């Protein structure tokens, strides 16, 4: 009988995954709460919903060790960098720094071993 050895999830992945779940849920709820003040277009409503759901899905599936989820998480942050181009420069810089940090945490060797180990 073969022994299956599970790799422990790196602490940084655990924290990052739960942050994605929280940011996706709280951010989407916050946008929805503002909808009564500012009537969004259908396009804005769809984007907010899709991006919030993507963050939650990325976080939950990173916890389940799905390799594609880390790439979704990086793409999610990359989308925020692209959106930030139309906002104040400070916001763009913060999103770029977060993208660099998140990419580092999700691509480093320890994370790669966790996501790709059978």
C-alpha cells in the first residue's frame, strides 16, 4: 500500500487565500451597499460581481491546492492594476506593489511545490 504524503500548505498561501476570500466578499458587499446611492450601469454591476466572485474562487481553490487558482489570483490583481491606470497614481503604485508581492508569494519555489505536488 502506497503512502500518500500531503505537503503542508505554506503559511503565506493560507493567509493570502483567506485574504482573497475576505476581500472578494467584503469588497463586493461594499460595492453593492453603495448601489443605492450611485446607480451603476449594467456593465459596472457585472464587473464588480465577476471580480468579487473571482477573488473568492481563487482564495477557496488555493486552499484546496489547485494550481490554476494561483494564476487566477495573479490575474485578478493584474486586472486591478489595469483598472488603476484610470485612477490616481498612488492607487496604481499600490496595486503594482501588491501585484509584485502576491506574484512573488505564489510563484516562489515553496508555493510551486505545494501547488504542483501530487
